[in-house]
């Protein structure tokens, strides 16, 4: 069964605003993962992938991802 689309807002800060908009409104499928969202954003905004990921594809240490104001690492 297909998941319902949801509307999300992505906010970028600091140097990420050099390559991406400060606020990005998106409609995505309900089953979209954070990884899928990052793939979408790095495809849309040239240079963002180099800022977010290491050469081996890991998230850089200074990148924080928050969901509803809480860091997803915790």
C-alpha cells in the first residue's frame, strides 16, 4: 500500500545556506527515510553533498539533523 504524502520543512543553517535555501518546503511520501531525504536534497542542490558527506559516504561529524527540534542521533 502506498504511503500518504506528507509536507515537511527543511531548514538549513550556517554554511549550508551558501548552496541551499534557508527554508525548503517539500511534499514527500510518508515512508521516506532521512537517507532518502538527504539524497533528494543533495541532488537538488549542487555542492550540498560535499558539505554533508565524507568521501566514504558517511555523514560529516559537524552535521546535525533535527526532527521536531530533537537531534536524531539521540
